[in-house]
C-alpha cells in the first residue's frame, strides 16, 4: 500500500524508475508478457520504492508494451541510426518519455524530458543522456508543437 509523503501524493519518479527496470527486464527476457506481472510485483516490493505511484507504474509499463511499435516509429523518425544500435536502457527511457508525451498531456513536456534525463543520469552515461535529450527535444517540438511555442 502506498504511504503518501507528508503533503504529497504517490511518487511518480519512483514509478518511472521501476517502469524502466521492468521494461528492461521484460525486453531482456524476450518480451515474455507472462513475466510482466511478476516483474511489476518485484518492483512494488522494493523498500526504497514504497512511495511510488503504483497505478502510474502499471500505466507506464502496459502503455509502452502495448504501443511499442508505434513508439519505436516515433523514436526512429528522430534519430539518424537504427534502433538496434540504441542500448536497451536508453531505448526504454525514450519509449517511456515518448509514451508520456503522447498520452499524458496534463504533464508539461519539460517535466517529461527532465524526468527522462534524471533516469538517464541514474542508468546511463553522459553521451547517452545527451542523445536522449536531443531525441526528446526533437520529438517534443513535433508531438507538443503548441506547448513548445
């Protein structure tokens, strides 16, 4: 059960961290959909994530899983290389952020990009962070054109 922080609701940053970890493990396990429930349950049991927004974690994981091809097409349109050359963690951070850009219009695009860069800081190196920032900046200008003006 989520215990809200004093004055705050469930933590979405922790949910994003867990989502990246679940998606990485899912993809490493050859995208076995049967494993997702167990992977999510494992992230929900982490003591350092007890404040995470559980519903948001599930929305992120299933949103990326169910829309992976479309998300990959969006990402491909913004890069000058094959998606196969993008590291799994980088790709899943991008998928997560692009899903949010498309589906969570109530969240400002700058917040989504900043959250993705925080994840990149925790899981990747500086060149990867720069790559993620460039891709998301390009996609935000197209996917959130009115907001980016």
